[in-house]
C-alpha cells in the first residue's frame, strides 16, 4: 500500500509476511519485513513488533541477511535501554562481518557498539570504538561514514564539556557533508553546532543554526526533522523566558510527531511542554504531562526515558517540598540507571538526592551524596555538572557558616562556567550568590 498512515493500513502486508513465513518462503518473508514494514514500524515506535518479526525470521536467513537482522535487533534494544542485550546482538553482527571480511559492516557495528558505551557514560571506550570505526571508514573511502564518525566523536567531547573540540569535529563533519551534497547530514551538523551555542548561552547564534537546519529539512520534506527543529527552537525561547512562544513551538513539534505516529517523539514533546509548565510553577500540569510521557515510554519499553521521567517527577516533588516523595522518585531513577549501567545517569541521580537533602537541611547527608556524585562526575569528565555540584557544595558550606570553603567551591564553579563559555549559567550563579550576601 502507498503511504500508509497507521498500523491498520499495514495489516495486509503483515498477514502476507506471516503467510510467507508459514509456507516456508523465508526469503519473501524477510524482504517484506525489511522493505515494506521496517521503516514504518520504526517511525511509529512499534519496536517490539519489529523485533519479534526479525527474531522469528533470524534462524531462516543467510549470513548477510542474518547480519542485518542482528544489527536491527541490536539497534532496537539500544533504543529500549537494554544495553547488554543490544551489545550481544551487535557483537554477533560484528562477528559475521569479520568472518565475511565485510569492512563496512565491521565499521558500522563498531560505531553502534561505541554508541552503547556513550550511553553508559563510558566515554573513553566509546571514543576508542568511534575512532576505530572512523579509521576503517577512512580506509574504505566512505566519506559519509567518516562524517558520521566525526559527529559521534564531537558528541563525546560535548558530553565532557569540551565544547571547542566538539565544535571543531561538528564543523569537520559539516564540511564533508557539504562536499558530498548530503543536505540531510548538513542539517544534522547545523543542529549539533546549534546545541554547542545553546550550551554557551549564545541563543541568537543557536537559533540561527537551528533555523538553517529547519530550512533544509523543510526543502527536503523531512517532517520528522522539521518537528525536531521546532522543538530545539522552542528550547531557545524557553531559555529566553518567552514561554508562550516556546509552548507554540513545542506543540507544533508534538502535532507533527503525532501525525507521523512517532510515539517516542510524542513522549519527548510531552516532557518538553511539562518542563515549560514546571518553569511557570504550574506543577500539577507539569506532573500530568510528565506522567503522560512516562506512561508512553513505559509502553515503548524505553527504560532510559523512564529513568529520566522519574528524575523530573522527583524535581517536581522537591519543588513542592515533598522531600520523601522526591527521594523515592530519585531512588527509582538511580536504581534503573544502575541497572542500565548508565554511569552519567547514576552520578546525576546521586547529585539530585544530595540536593534534596540540602533542601531538607540534612547538611551532612547532603555533603556525603554531593561529594560522591562529584567524584563520579570527575572520573567521567562531566565538566558542566562538576561546576553545578560545586555550586551546590558552596550553598551547603554557606549554610554551615564556612564562608571560606563556600567561596572556594563557588570560585571553582565560576571558573569552570567561565572556561566553558557558559555565559547564562555564570550570570545565574553570580546573581544568586551575591543576592544572599
């Protein structure tokens, strides 16, 4: 069927695929999954159904087709946050590529395995795998793969707070995408560069880059990309405090994600609108939206998204002064990030628990948790978060009356934000710190 709009529109194809499988026509069954169902089921978030179809056909296909099935099942589990399972499937895919001396398959598998390590906060290992993939892509003369590798390596440096190095890599990727005439890749690179400027607090420049990305996506008719760009532009308006304009853009994003049946995108959009309501102090409405997002992420099996949702729900309760409920939600988030092996998420959850204890006035417990979080963040080089925790410790020591130690922590936070070029964060802590002198 041309241009299906819903799962119901694909029922005939699903039934044909099932019949081909039952009749032992495995080649036809495989091709129906790959070429008629794959893209739509991915776009609409029916990952469980897609995984079941690939797992069912897996024992009946040849090695090249088996590689594709394993790679896709690995990618689905990666989206679910089932990182150990994703790693298992991707290592099998890698093994097949190595046996067949499929250099492109090896490079792709290494890149995907690197992405798992990035999600876990194992940035050195992720970087090693991305570089290995880049080296192979370079040997193959796969310039598109090289550009993608540079963008992934830029993401690692961005996570570390090394924004200048991230920017250099994103620009390298953009240059190659431009040479190739890959306009979709160019749009992605502009969005990545926009994120760097947003982190620095250069909102006008970030907005310019996001709009550049949006313009190309509009020309290409990439509605999913357009929706994502509206979401990013909404984030800029939120940073500026223009909440009505931000909401308009977020809802524009949500409308397209809903039309496309992109359920993961819908969950993210609800969270974005929820974040806006939290900033407005409308905590009941924010909670409703976050819980709507959580319900869909739970249905999708998106465990990383579930952990994130529990964290923001914890923030709501902390803002309300419901310290016990906030702690419960933060611990729920911590338990899942620990289960996922998400070291960045673990560090951030512990920091939230510390901030909660600081709000309660339990300064010794807060110090213990914030110090633990800081140690983990330093190992991971989570530069921006290190500054944030130092500022929390500065507030804590000021409450104790330890003016000198408080000032040392504040100066550390100030220096890091200054080195990062995080102008708005610098302005915020400076205003808060001196308003309580």
